[in-house]
């Protein structure tokens, strides 16, 4: 007999999951900053572009971390630190580097293929996919707002302007990431060289299909209105606080695990009590094991005390 149970669907408050794609020079970083700082007070930007985001430090208040190697596991560790520090918004600028940059997914596949030998690309991808999936899951489970930028390759198309002249225009193609990465995000916006944002995918009905010239705080406000419409729900940070509380029982931790699973937060990157990166799910399991052992030892001690208290 199965234990599947349907329940009424409810609209819950959420955190932003936004992807901004576009060719070089389309304003991805600037748009991410104007949006990220409008929806969150403390902003952390993971910079893969040689410190280019810091050129906007005179316009926006944010903290930055520059990376030169882009292993998927490294991004998970950085997200754990950002969550621990309580950043309201994390911007990954850009996520493309974790695909095609030094140490990224494609390089991980190449290295695995070399270990397996020539013609072992299937085995190499089989080894690398779980690492990539863990990175995506950690991004989506971040306890604050998340904005990623992705580069697109460019090509020129010839169009007719308002005077009837044939003029070339540079446009972006698919993002430099794995096929279908856009489906992971709630809102996907495509930017062109004129900094026009076209919402190509949106779970937020008011934003679907919008074309926004030089997006500003109004766009961020519309996003925030949609995110805040619904029932409040705990974040990974809330679950972490309960999981690490010293008096949380084994039964409470089991219930906590199930609740976090229902909200797809088990893969959230967090820091454990020793400051080491892990996932929320693994930490709850570890704490549950500790609580169960502790309860067993307490029971044995109580029985021994009661035995000694009985007169001979």
C-alpha cells in the first residue's frame, strides 16, 4: 500500500530565482546589480569577470568575491558562506564560467574522460552530472534572492530601420551553459546591446512577455510584489537554526527533514557547527544520528541509576 497523499496547493512567498542572459556589453552585470540591490539590503556578488563588477561600486553597495577557478563544488562552498553571512541577495556573475571556464563542468568532463580512456565520454558525463546537479540544487535552495548572469554567443542579423535602410544588429543566441538551464529559474530575461530586456520565461504572470528598455527599480519592484504575494514559508536558514539547536530531539529532526524535503531545501549549502560546508539535508541527518545516540546513552544512564537506587 502506497503512502502518497495529495494536499491543497497554496501560493507561498518565495525568493527570487532570476537568470539574465545576453552578449558581452548588453548590461547583464548592471541590470543584476540594480535588481539585486532593490530586492535585498545586503548583496554579495560572486565575480568571475576579473573584478569588472567593482566598476559599479560608486553606484551600488555590495560585497564581492573574485574567483579564478570555477569548480561546481567551489560554488557550493561559496554559497554556504554567503548563507552563513546572511546576504539577502547573491549574484553569480557569471554562471557561464562554471560551465566552460577553468575547472568548470566541461573541464571536469574532459578530465574524467582522460581517466577513463579514449571514447569514455558517457562515463565521464555520468561522473560529472551529479556534481553539476548539486551545484544547481544549491543555487536554487539559497535562503535569499538569487540572480545569475549567463553569456550568450552573438551573431549579426540584418534588419530594416525606420528609414528603410538595411542595418546590421548584434543579437545573442543560447546561453553558454548546459541545454535547458533556463527551465531551472522562475524568471529569465534576455538582454541585447541596447540594454533592452525581454522576459522570455516567467512564472510571474505580470512579467510574462514584457519588453523593458533599460530595466530599473520598477522591474525589481514588480518582481518583489510577485514574490511577496503568498503564505510566509521558512528558509534554509530557519531550518538550519532548528537543526543546530542543542535540545532538538531525534523526532523533531526527522520531522524537520521531511519539511525541508517538501520545500526542496535539502540541497541548500550551509556551514555546520565547525564552519565546514555541507548541505542542509546531510547536516540534519548527522544531527539526527547524534540525537538518537545521545537519547540511547541517556536511557542507559537512567536505567543504571534506577538499578543502583533499588535496595539490595
